[in-house]
């Protein structure tokens, strides 16, 4: 584009072709009018008389040309046909232009268009944003906002200066969801706030959030007024295992609730925006090596989860890095990579990885290009020379979802070599070989081994029985002993549900729905008893703990695939009963289990009273259990705190179930003072039962082959020591850092 400069005598090369007729005569008048407008803070229309009004577009072009030539004091403006939307700055403009609106029927309302309308011919320079046809930068703001009462100043642009590629998210509005009562919502690009009392198990603190970069998801920030994140500023920078677990549980609780009330639409991205903009995150300080509170083998069901706990700060880019000082210069160092396995040449070896660099992908015209040694590629090259460790996260297909992925943290690797080779597109691609640091727990290796067992590629070693259920369950349950020569547990009869005595039979009436029970259908008695919602998300996942969950039963006319029939449909995961080192037989899953997922119910004989004091397979709801917060926080989903669903169970009488002689896989779950499984009472409507079922759900994400445990509780008859804690009848061997020493 031609540019020009104004001189006392005139100008040169005016691309609009109007200045030869007007500028010499009217330029001084225009400059005086503009100066008066700036000094008096008047509107541009008030300050410029009609004679010089036609020069307004000339002024914008003149101002823009100076910026492109790098005139001091002017912002640098990139090519109008290409600009990076991630570097829009919310800077204070040099001046504000106050529009004058016509009154009554004097004219149409103000709109952002060129004063002279669209160009009459294709000649001349193309109009630029906001007067041109280009789309404005996508700031992820909703489009249902009211018409503006003022004109937003022109955005300023500058060339990027990369010092870090950390996480961020942009501001936007968000409609309230959930119950009828709402809290006020304030929208801001980043904020922190405190004030209200925090929920149980939430540490003190304030909020924090950052801006969205080019690699982020469409995360909309919604800052809640008077919300206390419960995480202090130091805790937000450096976390621990409790904080990491808390952040992930709080995120997934909000995600499940938003997905429930909005029927699964963008629940993950909306939950991410809510938590990030309200400071519910930890390990924000980028670092090389391990991350506090995150263990090798941990799994994540979205990239945003890794971002919230500081494992990998990029929600889309595969390479994350920081910059370090080297003398007077700065150089990037890679901190983590995500290997999705979809790029050419990426190996599936559990101990090494061939990783492809970033960039060079096909553009809109379908043309690919050579990758450049910059950003993440340069960071990997620098890490190769420096020898620092890089965290590796492996992405795999989610077996429970057609489009989802699961990310496995596989530990720290070092980069051993790099090279350039031709990709499928014929362009140069950077390749990096990473080797796993020795003496780390297996993670991706376990995942690949289980996959081979499922596909029948390799047999399961030390297998005793392929299916202890003898076909009772829809999925087989293996019996394995990798420890000693014991051939199996004591004899019992496998059943999949409760076994009742005649005294427990009663008549109950179910719903009158046909087809499937629908959320919000208050004509459905089951939905009404569940507070107007279906208690499950997608028919597989508990949304919130409740005093009681009501499921449709056998007398309900709704079909068998009704989403309010979950615990009656049997096992959802491939299970394995295995011999532990020192706690007898245990239970684990070959499949990854997402937080809230149904695992199994506690099957056995329903007892009216304790018949044998030495029965180790009794589930007793009258015991004392450690309390914990698992449900979503109403303030984060715009619900009235007074409508919060209580997590304390409401049982009409204690429930006793013995799995000694009759039982299912639940009888093999061991106790832990830091369990990954919780129980929930469920009443099955219209089934002719007067007692509740005990259903088990995942507290948090559980990786394959991790032992499933729940809290056995402590009997009320147990004697307290030191007048503080209840002590059980049996010694606890769970090994948790929070072990209370006894249970039962």
C-alpha cells in the first residue's frame, strides 16, 4: 500500500485521488478542527464543519499510513489481510471519538460503516476494520448483548513478542443456568474476588485468571461477584496433592451440572471459563520437571483439566515452554508435550517417543509449508542441548466416547536427538526422539498392556479364572494372582443385586412415562422425587450426591434404556479381582473410570439385624464415615445457595447387607482412608422393595489397574481414644498419608 506524508506545502501519492482537489484548501481547516476536538473533548462531528467533513476518511487513512511507516508515537498496524487475533490489546486510545446520534426521525441509527458508504469501484485501498468487510477479532463474547451506547475506540495492534506460551482465556458473557433463582454476574477479562464463606474442604484464597491466547479453547470467563475461590495466591502458584484433587473435583462437578441443565452443550469449556476466571486453579507457575500434586499415571479427560492444575498450560498446542535467562538473552525451554499419536512417525513404544514438531500445517488454500525452528520447536531444540527433562502426556481414544480423548501423564522424558525429514505433504518436518527417565512407575505401558489383553493379542499372566461371575454379568470379571500360589477367595454364590427375605417385600408405584423419562418433566413421579432433574448425566454418571436417588423400577412403563435406570443395568467396566500384597483380594478395572461414573452396587443378603459379629463382608450404613465435599458450588453455576442439594444421606432406617455367602464384585473392594470410590443410597421405584440399594460411584478419575477402594467407616460401638476420634475394630493397612489407623 502506498503511503504519504503531509507537508506545509501539501502531500504526495494520495491513493484515494481526492487530495489534489481538497487537501490544499481544507487541510489546515481539518487540522484546526481536529485539534479543537481533542483539546475540548468534543465530538468529531461538532468540531469539524461540513466543509471538511468529507476529509474524515482521509484522516483515518492518513493516521493509518503513519502507523505503518513506523512514525514515533503511532501504534504499529500489521497487514490488514492478516493479523493475529491473539494479540489484540485492550490499551487506552490516544483519543475518544464521541458520536452524535440523530433524534427522532432525523435519520437511521448509528452503525459502524464508512462515512461515504462502500467503495463504488474496486480501485483504491481496501477498507480496514472496523469500517471494512473483515470480521472483527473473535474475543469469544456472546452475541446477545444489548446495542452499545458508546462507540468502542479502534483496537490497537502490535507484533508479538514471545516470552511464554502460557494459558489464558478471554472474557465474555454467559447466560445463567440451573435453578430459577440467580446470582448477579459480572463480566471481566480477569479478576479476583473474595467475600462469601467458602464451602467445606475449600482452602482460603482469591481468584485469578489470564487472557486467552491463540492456542486456547473457546473459554468464556465469567467472574462471580463476592466469590471466594478458597485458594490463596501462593497456593495458586504452587500446589499439592490435596489442591490438585480439589481443583479437579470442583471442575468436574461444575462441568456435570452445566452439562445436565444445558443438555451437554459445551459444558467443559463453560466450566473451564468459570473456574479460571474465579481463581479455582493451582500450579500456575510454569516449571521444568515434575509438578506438585500430580503423580505419574494420572489421567485427564480434557486438556483444560491439565491446564487448571499446571501439568500442561496449552489447551490446543502440543508443546508448552518457558523462557530462561542466559546472560543478557532469553531462550525457550520445553516443559511438556502432548502426544496425540495422530501424526506421522509418532511411535507407541512405552519407553520412548518420536515426536513431530509443530507448524507447517496446510493453510486455507490447502498449501502446507516447511516447519520453522521457532516457538515450541526451538524450545525442544534448546532442551535437547541443555538436557532438561520434559513432561510427556500421551493422548488415547476414550473407549466410552466416539470423539473424546483421555490423556495419560507418562512421566518425565529427556530429548536424545532431533532431525528433519520430509512429511507426507513433502515439506520439512522436525522430529525429536524422547526417552523415558528410568525408575518411574509404569503409566502408558500399563495402558498398552491392558489394550493387548482386551484385543486378545497377549494372554493375561497368572490368570486363574477368566470370569468369576459365570456369565451373570454382561462383562467378564477375571481372577488373577500375581503374588503367591493361592487359587482364589473363599466360596460364595455370585449374584448381581440384593437378595431379600419375605419380610422386606412391599408394594410401590412407579412413574407413568412412556419411552424414556425426560429431565424437567414434572408429570414423572421419579423426576419430581429427584428435584425436577434426572440424577444422572447421559445415563451413566452421577451429577451430585443426594440424600436419596430415585430410579425407575420394573413396574415403570419406560423402556429398559431409560436414563433413570443406571444401577440396574449391571457393570459398565471390565473388572479384575486380584491378590494384593498384604490386604487379601482386591478389585480394579481394566478401563479408565471418569469421576461420577457408576461402578457397581453392593449385592448381598439384606439383614434386619447383625447376625454375625465377625462378618467381614457386611455393609452398614449406621457407621461413621469421613465427610467430604463433592457436589458443585451453586455460586459457580448461578444458582441460589439456599437451593444447594445436601450431601448428607436421609435413610429411614440403617441398611445392613451381607456379602459373605451371596455377593458380587463389591465384596472385594478394600477399605482406604483416602478412597477413590463413594457410596450413594438409591431407591428403585416400583420394584416391590422396601430397602434402598447401595451404589458405588467414582469420586475422581481412576486410571486402569488402580485398586478401587471406599471408606468402610467406623462403628458407633467403637471406643474413642483421647476423646477425639472413633477407632475401629480392625487395623487399617491402606497406607494413605491420611490413614486414621483403624476401620470397621
